[in-house]
């Protein structure tokens, strides 16, 4: 299932895509139409927190709406798709230098022994940075002059846990979405740590959908492609992750509780702006487009 957070006529709604992905089934409206009452939540976080009971009800509503021609549906092309989780409950967990070639370009070396981390590099990105598809990324003139892009597969957690064994980690996944870890490289370098340069307002575009794990058969085999103004800059596959998703979840949860709705960005492949000589930092008017197999396309312009 493809969960969609969207706005229509000034109101935010939670829905799922129809099988042809051309329309949205508004969950509360469809449930009222089909069953004469509403039990489903209207926010993504509440839906995730509802666990299996909510998921089962969503499946019932979606199946009923597909079979009932009179059940209300919204045309995808006529609504404003929002970030799947517009305001996460906590900072986004991020993994740095998690593709071999990117680690080499980041450290500006060909020596893998120097560049490749022995353990996952974990940092965070402010929840206030989140925006959705087609939203404008603020270039923050006067604050940064070196804006970079980072296409990433994001994992969304579905249930609470701590000290999770690697072999059980995938049971804690709700689904997947695209995340662009936009970064101010000059701030990253200036401060010697990454939080500030990663967390400027609008520096975390996400979406367009939150795809339930049942619709992503092989999260460890997804193509990740990023284009700037149509030019391919990043082109890799999640099978190239140095630390896979189970390892990441197990590591983050060591002594730290993860909760439903938590977002984990798994790292970016080679081809970032700072890796070119000279660097190809973003400027106002540039359009970033990210596609990940089965997760849709996330596009944002630098303003």
C-alpha cells in the first residue's frame, strides 16, 4: 500500500493510492461511505502508531473502495501531496558515509581503509527541516553558499523497541520513502559536526508516499537515482550499502528506544556536488529529482 498525506480544499487528509496509482482513496471518507462510521485516524503518525489493527482496517477500506464505483476518490493530479510525516516526533536518524564510493569522495581519498567506517556513522537532522514534494528548498542566502543534495532511502519505524537483535530488525519497519538529505557543506565543515549544516529549514524533502513494507519486496535491491536539472548525478543501488538496514536498526536501538514514526535515512551514494572538481553546488532555480524503485519521484526546486 502507498500511503499519501495530502491537502484538498484546505484540509489535510490521509489516503492510499488506488491500484493504478492515479487516484487517492481518502480513508476516513471512504470508511464512512462503506461502513457508516469512522474509526481510522487522519494523520500518518496516528496510523503508524495504530499498528496491525489500523493496517487491517485500511486494507478493508481500500479493497472496498476499489470494488465500489460510488466510493469517493480524489484525483492525484488535482491535490497537493504533502510530506508523509510533516512533523516527525523527534529528529531524523541519519547514517553517514554508507556507500563505499561516497565515503571515498567525502574523504577525498582512494584508500578504502581510511574512508570506509568500521561502524555506522550516526547523526541527526532536525524535524523542523521537513518539507514535501514540490516544496521549495530555501537557499538561505547569507547563511550558506554551498548547498548539496543527497538522495537516500528512508526507513520508517512501525513499532517501539530497544536493543533490537539484527535478525529481528525488519519486524520493526513500517515502510519506506524517499528523503533528500540537503546539506550546507560550508556549515558542516565550519562547525566540525554535521547537525547544523543538515538541519536548516526546508533541508529535508520527503515523499511523495510512505510505501508499506508489504509493497517493497527487496529493500536491499532498489535503484537510487538523482538528477539535477535533468542531469544524472547519483545512480546506485541499495545493495551497495556498507551497513544494511537490519544492522542500522540494531545499532541505533542499542540503548536507545525507537518508536513508531521514527525516520532513519540510510545514507547517500556517490555523486554529490562536493565530490566534483570543481564542486557543483546548487543554486536558486535548480531542480532536484530523486527516484527510488517503487517509491515514486521526489522533486524540489532551490529557491
